[in-house]
C-alpha cells in the first residue's frame, strides 16, 4: 500500500500489536537496489516472516523497466514505475522461493 512514512509506521505498529502471534519483519530500504528478489534471497532473516513490511521501496526502484529481454513485454511495462513492473515480473519467482499468497 502507498502511504506517508508516518502512516506507514502507525500501520506497522498496529499490525505488530494486533497479530503479535505472527512473525512480522520490517525491511527498511535505505539505499538504491537493482534487484528486490536478490535482496530478499540474501536476507535469510526474512525468509520465515509471516508478514513482511517494506518501507521506501518507491524511492529506490524509480527507474523505468528497460532491461527486459522480451521487447514486447518491455514496451508494455515502460510506462509503469519500476517498483510495480519489477514486482510483477518477479511474482512467479517470489512464489516459488517464498510461501506467499
């Protein structure tokens, strides 16, 4: 979901309070990243999270998708911001590696 940083912190605090029986992790992105999937794979501490909040992803994945091998797919994704396109492309890979719904 998209919200202000203050609203995001309130949502995270409320979730931690309301579903304290779940493993909740917060991934705070504070530097540029090229590959969100690789970041998740490298962070083994996040693999068992039931709920994962990611903050600031829009700040570090702003570039448009231009490096997609399939040119027709690249054309479809060129007007979408990188976070959305990146996550859309990674959905099958994320589902395979992590138990997400």
